């Protein structure tokens, strides 16, 4: 149905059908109900047909719904500032009661679904989202819609429930709804958007709840109506059926429409920028929570949402943020001032219905931190270059062509729940025909709008923020009222402003070159053989150094392929934390080298480069990922030729990253767990200390030697021929000149078996100013399919049990998780505590976990076979959920290859095992492996909060206290390496299960 104009019927008004990608097989219908509520209906019948034809076991698909409510107004009564925040809180609280009344959430959980409530700061909306099996979608949708017909409680019920605690919850909600909190205090005091916490708190003083209810009722009548609500639903059902779901009398047609005019407060202020203040136009030094040295420049301007067709803001952002030759970032990197790794947005825009923000964010190196003024000079020099060059239609057309190519060819299906959530906001921003493309496509070239945006980017109106963890707290003399972070403000020197106005463009700057379009010429689909194996097959390459896995894509049939490559260092080359530290530096230098090279290549290609304990992992996707791989491997080859300054910059960055990780108690505990369990593992403390001592000469030697002794694992799936896969990997061996004698020295995944009983490891929190303590208990099981399924069932029930109990005031952030270390599965239960108590220990956390397990045992004992069947059904739905795109299948197969187990049909095997599990077996299994010391293999890692007065040092400090000696049956780990020497190592096989 492709209407060029809106069509009306007695029931609904049919809006213009959204434009979609040619590779998008879903069908869309946009409608407006008689009450004014607009809805987008999405039919995904094609995926059901496709799964049926392929006889795919993973054929479960959930239907999804997202409803957005916009209630924000800028005409709030003076005696109740922030009442729209309070109304949103009432919506959430009453929705929760509505769910309890109908067992709404429990029913959704039982049938494999989930639910969320989300805020969108830009559109001032509150979203209610759920998904569930299709056969139960309508019944839930009816109860869901019923709530929105009259969400405000009766007055008597409201008066009974209101108290100071409820108000505090509403206040916390308001806190998290403030967009850009660090900028909120800079807005004009007479501007309606300036709602601070102090204003809202005034409501609490001598609060008249009767008057508050009256105002809430007036607010609902004025601002809550069907015209301010948007709805998106998606299911594998015909569009006509979905329309019936939405329009039946018991559903959304009953959402009220008031006779009052729509809120015009947004229109009144949309050209009245709230940040035109002296407070905004300053420089701020702000204490960062992590080792981040960031320079951020922000300009405020009227809302640019109406310019979505020309997107002048994105045109400018792409030029400022591009990483190719002649760019701002290229220059900053050559000066060793910027340390931003590729794939991070450097220049971006934030659009709200009342204003827009234009931001430039630069991650500073240690060197850049010393040259902030020069970095600012360079940024304004580049902006002046953009103004001098003016809008360039040639560049705009290239951006436009690239965005169209990506939208047309590289369409990637999303999970229905994520899809409806992201699209629902678009119903506020775009006309129906542009719901899908409004945020993606450049429609029309508008040089005047580009010039207007550039004219906003002047020094006098800029807000400059510098974030650094190492600022002297004595210098930071103010505290932000929302985030409680320390900062200070500085008047920007007049001579700086004058210099930035007239600073000449640097000769380094020039327009980005024409991108190589050859990578987008692959619009054809390869032919498929008559029979395609269900799982990847190992190709015969004839070379011992190569392990290649391959599968075509008979399901999605898009002109793209995924190529994942693991460069494994053979033999003893990576042994020791020093070599692993060098590997992390090597990986991040590759990212920087690749960024400039790959900018010259047509968009539509994605890549990720990461490091693990065996080597480098490269993940590529796009029309020709092998061409991308060739460029990256050349950068790997040339990595030893970088400058010493670049090496020192990346080395310092990695030191900071390690520090940020191991100073978090829970991360430290998990890192210790891996060190104890894995045959080879280097802790972040090990790497941090090793990085302090590695030299540039050692790095150069490492970079040359690493590529000469490699074993290469590769998985390719998608639109790429088998012969092309093999031929694309041969040149790599030639470039690297790999030595085949190392092919039999590939390190296997080896894991230690914990001894029976409990092993304890206690150490102090490394952050000497953090009193947080944590206990992480790990119960190691084995590598069988049945144990894996039993463990997952236990955890699913345990997660619900954790939510049902009230935590101790001193215990927070409790969690239970399924873990897989080298193919050996287990369960992890953790809890944290944070009090400034010098005598605190982790024993009461341990005791809390023990009490919880006793409580859980009672719950499990009360479980019936029917109760278990409900949990089993949820797990089955999860295991059989259809892949939404090829990437999901590729990631699942790659995980098997990385573990060295190659059980590509793991989900099928687990479902077979699931069918045979009975409740008595589950109870016995829990008692045996998680409660009985004669069978249990438990590791308990404690990180104890430290006295802030103690001196700082970076080392693992083990603790033996009196309590530890009371239980002689438990093991106490003082020296990890000595402890590991006594342990049995699980046998290694290519198929452990």
C-alpha cells in the first residue's frame, strides 16, 4: 500500500507509507486513530516463511510493542515547578500497580518476554516497551492499553500513598530526566527549561497533597491525551491483523482526547536559546571519575530538528570528525595531542525539541594536556578553514551517496523490541513517509543552512570543559548540585577569544579526498550450492598455519560477508606480562594507523580490533571484508615504524586504563578469579606494572617478531565464495613471512580444577580512598551439556529470587551469573558493600550470601514440576529465538571457535537436555554442587574496603584474619602461583563436551 496522500476511513486515517530499504522485507503501515493517536504497524511475515523454508530450529520470534508519552511542558504552575516530572513518576508508579493487578510482568516473563520503561531526554518522552510470544501478544496488548485510558489514580488512593519517601522517588526520577546536567545550571534563570533540584525540592516544604492532586489532575486534562502518544507494534502477522489489534474497542481507541488546544509552550521558546548566559560562556575544569583527559567544546543554538532533510549540522560534524589525511584529528594525532581511538564520535550533535547542542570532544594525551591552548587554537583554526572554504556541494553529495548506500545495501535487522523502541521516537520527529529514513538520509543540499550553523561556531559563545582526574582538588572550589563532582570556572582570556576569531587555517588542512567506491560495487549475490551444511565447515587450505571455517548465507541473502580473524602468537612468545603489555600497546597503535587509511574507503564497512591473551582479533563486515583485512595487515606490518612519541602516548593510555579497571573492587575480584582458574592469565595489576618498564626498543622488537610466528584462525560467513576466502588469506602469510615451524605450538585453552570444598582469597581494595568491599563466590561445575543447562535453570530461578528479597542496608548490587571459563561452566554470586567503617570486613557479606542460598533452597524445595516447566519454556524460547541478522549467527559460531570446542549445534543439544530435566534432579544437583562441601568446588574472592588514611600503592595485598583460621577445612590462597601448582588441569580436547 503506497499512498501518496493520507486516506481516511471511518475507523482510521491512513498516513503515507514509510520508505524502506530494498533489503528490508518487512511491511509497514502508518495510521492515525479517531482520537488522534498515531501508530506504526510492522509486519514481519517474511521471516516466518524464511525460517519454515530453511527448517531452522531457531524460529521463535517475539512480538513487540512500544508506547511513548510526551507530557513535558514549559507552562508549569509557579507553585509546582517540575510537576511534569512528578506526573511521569505517577505514570510509572501506577503502571507498576496495574502490572501487579493483572500479573502482567509475571505473565510476560513466563512466555519468554521482557519489559522496560525508558526516558528520552531529547524528546521529553516516557516509553513503555514489552515483547512476548506472538500467540499471547493480543491479550497482553489489551491489558497494556487499558492502563493508558486513565492512568491517574483516584484521589483517595493518591492521598493514602503520598509521603516524603514517595516524593524522594519522584525527585530522583527528575534528577535522571535532566538532560546535560552539567549544563543545566548554566541556563537562564528566567527560562522555563531551568528546573533545578532546588526548585523541585521546594515542593516538599509544607506540601499540600490535596492541592498537588488537583494540579496533577489539571495537568492530565491539559497535557495527557492521545495526540501526545505514539505507538509502534511489530509481529509476524498480517498488517490487517495488527490494525485490528490496535483499533478494537478494548484497546488504544479509548485513550482520551481532550478538547483543549495542544501545548504551545514549545513553540514559544524553540527559538529562545536558554544557554545565552555568562555562566555558559566560560571555561570549566571538572574532576573526572576515570583517567580521562577530555576537552569538550559546546555551542547552543535553536532546535535544528526541522532541518532533518538537509542535515547541515551532520555535514559539518562529519568534516570536523573525519580522521583522514588533511583533517583536524590527523593533525592532532601527529602532534601527539589526541589519543582518540577509531570508531569514536569526535564531533556530534544533540537535538531536543527546544534547543540543539553542537559538541567537539577531544581525548587528550599526556602531551595534549600540556598544550590545551594549542589544541584550542587548532580547533578554531579548522573552524575558520571551514568558514573560508564554505559549503561544498561535491562533499555533501558524497556524504549523501554514502548514507544512501549504507541504508540501501547494508540493512541489518534488529531485535523487534529494540526496533520498536528506536522507531517510536521517530513518530514525533518526522512525517510518516520518513519514519525509517529521516535520521539516515541527506535529502537536499542547503548551503545557507550550513553557513548559518558555521556562524554559530564562534569563540564568544563557546562553552569549554576540561575533564581530568588529576586536577588538584584545592583548585576545584565548587561542587555540581546534580552530579556532586568538583569543578571550577575560569573566564576565558579576552586575548584568546580575539586570537581564535582571526587565527589562520593551518596549511595541513584540506578537504577529504574522494573515497574509493570499489568496495561498494559488490551488489551481486553469489550462487548457492544445492545443499548447504547447517553449520560452518572447515576448509582445506593446504597450509598448517591456517584454520579456516566457512559457511554461505542462505537465510538473509545480503551482499555482505563477515570475516573474523584471530592472529594467535605461537609458542612461548606471549608468555609473561611484559609481552602481553606490549601486545595491548601494539593493538591500539594498529587502531590509530588503520583509522587514517580506512577513511579513504567507502562507508558501509565495519571493523573492530581487540586483544586477548593469545593475540589479536580482527572482526570485519561489509561487501569486501578481505580488502579491508589487507589494509589492516599492512598496518600491522608497518607498526614497528611508528615514532617513540606515539608509543609513549599509547603506553600511558594503557596504564590509565588498567588503573581504572583494577581500582574497581568487583573488577579486581573477577580478575583474580580468572588468574586462579586459567592456566595463563595476566591480571590488570600485572599488565599495569609491566607497562611501567617496557621500552620503545622492546616494542619495536616485539612488533617485528609477533607477525613472524603466527597461527591464523578465521571464520567467514555470508556473500563470499569459498575460493575467495582461501585466496584472501594467502597474501597475509606472504606479507608477514610466517614461519610454519610454529604451527604446532598453538596454546590450548587450559583451566584449573578447583579442589573440593571452599578456597578463599582475600585482598585489599587497591583504591585507598574507596571503602567499597565485594565478595564474589564462584561454584565451578564441569564441561557437560547437561550441567550447562542445569546451571542456567538454577540462575534463572535465582535471579527472580534475588529480586524478591529486600537487601540488607549494607549490602548492595547483588547478582548471580552464568560463567564459562575455557568451556568449564559455573555460577557466580556477588554482593558489594560500601561504608566508611575502618573495622569493616567482608564476613557479613559472605554470611548474607549464605543466608540467601538458604532462602533459595527453600524456594527451590517449594518448586513444582509446573513451576519448572515455566522456567524451562523461557529458556527454550531463548535458545530457539530466531537470529535477527547474520551477525548473531556469526558471533555464536565464533565463540565456539575461540573456546576451541566447535560445538556449533550447542543450542540444539541444550534443548534436548532441557527436555529431560525434572525438578527433583534440579534440587539434588543444587544441593550437591552448591551446598555440599564434599562435592562443591567453590572459590570465594574477597576485596575489602580500605582505610582512606593508608598510603597508596599498587600491589595485591592478601589478608589472613582470625576468622580464616576457624575453619581448617577451607583453603586460603596467599600466593596464587603456589596454589595453582597443586591443582589438576582439565584435559584439553578440540571438542571438550
